[in-house]
C-alpha cells in the first residue's frame, strides 16, 4: 500500500511542479497572446468601422447626386 501511495504522491508532486512551471512561463505568454488578440480585434473593428463609414459616405454622395439631378431637371 505504501508503494501505491508513494507512487500517487510522486505523480502529484510532479503534476504540481509542472503546473507551477506552466503557471509562471505560460502566464506571460498568455498575456502576450491576449494583448495580440485584443490588438487584432481592435484593428478588425476599425476596418469594419471604416468600411461602414465609406459605404455611408458613398450612399450620401449618390443620394445628393440624385437630388441634385432631380432638382436640375425640375428647373428646366
């Protein structure tokens, strides 16, 4: 029975050491990764926002052109 409990505690110790190693080194890597992902998400949102603004500006421009040509034909 001691052999089994010693073996289990050995596995537990090894697991704890591995978790500690993952906890220290991986934390900075996760932070770096999450910062990178957040930056990429901001860039995508900005691109989408810019595309929406461009679409809106084009739509307004077309609308104004239609209004202008309609007003021009009514005057003549």
